[in-house]
C-alpha cells in the first residue's frame, strides 16, 4: 500500500507541475510603466479587440493616437468608452481608412502627416 506521505508528495509535485506548465504557456507580461508622452502612434482597427486595447494603453501613457477605422460610428463609440476609462479625448484622433484600397491608404497617410 501507499504511504500517506507519498500521496501528499505526489499531489505537491503534480500541483507544481501544473503551475509551471500554465506559466510557460501563458508567456511573459509587460509590466513596465514607460511613458509615450510626445510620441505619435498609428493603430489600425483601433475600435475593437487588440487594436482597441493598444490605443487605450498608448493614450494612457501619453501618446497622440491615430485610430484608423472603417466605421466612423464604431470609432466614435469606442472613443466614448475609452474616455470613460480615463483616456484623453484630445489625443484620440479618428481617421477613416480602408486598408483594402491603396489610394485610400495614401490619403490616410497624407492626412496623418499634416
């Protein structure tokens, strides 16, 4: 039969193994608080998903952020939510841009570079 201490040891080793596997697959996390004050960022798809979170973080760090989105209404809704979350509205700029058209991308680049 198994000794009670062997069972506890097996449980502890298993728990440690699960913790290490989870930590490995989760990956690293960026924890530094680096300022982006005075910087300019251009983010495509800034009204949803990863683009939205990127816009938020850059704005909260002080960057002026151009949000390139296809839908003005969805960008406006996202901007309202970000301002409620502490973002500075004066540094959130919406630019209508459809990345499927080279001509549209050129117009967006010209608008941003002014």
